[in-house]
C-alpha cells in the first residue's frame, strides 16, 4: 500500500490514516501514544492501530509493540469523547481533500543515508495546470506529518502553494539527524514534485518553526525564500548568531501565546539584522495552529502578494 508514489482514493482515506499511524509506530516514537483510562479505574498506554465503530472495538499497540483490543464501551467518558473527536477529525480532513479537489500523495523518500517518507498536497489549480509553483515544507513539533499537513490544505488552496511534510521530524529528534534527513529528502522532493526552487519555503509550529529557522541557516546552498513561523522562535543565544538568509518571515501567533509573543521583538531584531522582511499575524488563541483564514493570509504574504 505504501509504494512510491501513491495516490489515494478518498473513500479509503480514513482507513489510510489508521494504517499510517499503525506503520508509524513501527518506525519511530509515535506522538499518538497516550494513556487511556478505563471505567474500572485501570489504564492502558498505547497508540491507535484501528477503530471499528460498528463493533465498538479499539485496537491499541503498546510501547513494546503488543496489540491490545479494547471495547470502546469500557473507556472512561473523557477518553470515549477524545476517540470520537479523533475519528471525526480524520473524517473531516478526508472530506476536505475531496471537496477542495487537490491531490494527496505519499512517497518513500529513500535517500543516501536515510529513508524518510514524505507527503505532498498539490492544490487543485496546480494539479489542473501542471505548472511549477511555490512549495512549503512543514514541520510538525509532535511528529504527526499527515494530520499537520492536512490542517493547512485550505490555506494551500487559497495561496496556490504545494505543501510537503515528512516522517521523523519532531521535537526531540537530535538536530544532527534533523539536518541529515533534510539534506537527504530535499533533492528527492525536487525529483518528485514540480516546483519553483526560487519559491521554496519552510514552516512549522513551535519547535517545528525552530527547526525551519535552523535549517534555513545551516543549508545556505538551498535557497529558502521564507518561513512560516507559527508560535516559533529562534532558540537560545547560539541560535541568534546563525547566518539566517535574507528572506520573508511570517510570525503567526495566538494573542494569548505569551511564551512565543515574549520573543517577538528579539526574533524580529535578529532577522532584520540579516535583512529579512518580517510580518506579524495574530489570531485569537494560545499556542496552537491558527485558523485557515490566517494561515492563508500569511502564506499569501510570504509569496509577496501584499505588504
């Protein structure tokens, strides 16, 4: 099912998401692992392998790789509500891809040193025209590349920008490996996806934005046109000395994201010293992904559509 490249029939998309999380658990630490509380007071720690709503059956995989079947009726009320929300979000994301008319694919990503699967969403206009255009590689801090990418596809349609996300990149990944995987996977993206290399962007939320900033400085041979920084920062003092390229940077923060907002002035100062153009975009919220309307506005600003 995961041969490269792979286009998905959308009526099987929810099944793919469940299978994806199952495969992910075999490959790396899975951020979908959580502690499930049972109505009898016991608990189970594991990731979702599959859900059968008709049979009320949840299959989990624990951290040792053992699969455990749990009746959803035995879950505590809060955990049943969380599972319902998880299912509904996956269904909504699948339906959104169908509605928007874009193309979603997975590619194996076999590089010289690492194999890093990556995911591509091409907006509907780009699919129809077949022309090269801008591309943004997104980094999810908790290692959920599929769901993170899909939560930005409405903005991708508005800005007509192709989105890419990849396995393994997450908070806690040693940055040597972070950089090595990026170095390996970037040329594979270029061979697989048609895009304008003068319009290559990086982006992410929180630690994903930090990763994007570091990569832009550490790989000067790769031209980065801009960064979408959602609740991000530049890191500690050593990071402020990195040779960030001249680029456009969108700082997209919730108005109650006190931690990220506390760094806005220092981040702006450091970037402007590198001749970067910095734009600030605020939304009502805390340390979280912004609404699609704000995402789309920041993407369009990064593309220079307005000042």
